[in-house]
């Protein structure tokens, strides 16, 4: 069985493109913190907890060493939103050649969706993409921030990016195998 998946690629080409979201009204307990120590265990937890019900599967078979390699690259950062000490979601940044920064992954755990945390996390994460070179010796200043999202990522994903000032620069439609994903553990979203 296959499903039709639309993928949108979006970008900002100036820090002035960013239109920040207001923090959630009930967000007194929301903190966004950089996970500065590369931890494959924690990153894999975030990946499966956020992506398990929306079919993220491209990293599921990665061995520990591959996770470590990606997390230790210069300009690789993970920023985590916490709600009163509990991880609510994350955004992963990856520096690329020529001052380009990709938002590799972004999302919220299911229990935290619909609470206006996503716009706030995307705003903060995008701002951190624009000032990435300030934290990494040898990286050029950011000239472009880009991301891709797809129709599997949820009904509000594209709109959230567009409200934050991202512009669509490419759209692709493909057929993909509809494969189950385990979530943080088998049966978690069943």
C-alpha cells in the first residue's frame, strides 16, 4: 500500500524574514534550552517521540555511531522545549556549506501539540539558526535558513513555517510506501 506525500521546501534569506510567534499564554513553564552535550540516546528519544505518529522513519535504523557523528558535526545543534521540566519538542539545526543552515527536524510530542508551543519553538530555533556562527568558531555567518516539511507532518506544519516568514521555493509530490513507525516504543501510538 502506498500514500501520496507532498513535500514543501521553504526558506528565509535574511534574519529580517523571521516573524516571531508570541510565547504561549500559559507558557510560564516553557523553556527552550540547547542540548549542548551530544547524546545519541536523547536525540533518538526526541526523534521517535515526536515522529512516531507522523511516520518519521529515516533515522530508525541508524546505529549509535551514526547518531554520534551527526550530533558532533560543527554547527549541529539541538534546541529542546520543556514544559515544566518535561521535554515537549525540539528543533535540530545543521550547518551546511556557504552559510546555509538547515532545520533538519522540528516538532512536538503529541501531548504538547495544539498549545501554541510550536510557533514559539520554531521562532526561537530559527533565530538560533540565524546566529549559529556566533557559537561556532570557523562557521561563516548564516545567509539562508531552509527546511522541508511534508503532508505527513500534520495539518498545521506548512502554515506555521509561513507565519514565521518562510517562503516556499519547491514542491514535490511522490508515492511512498505506507510503513508503520513504532513511536517511542512499539504500540505507543496504536
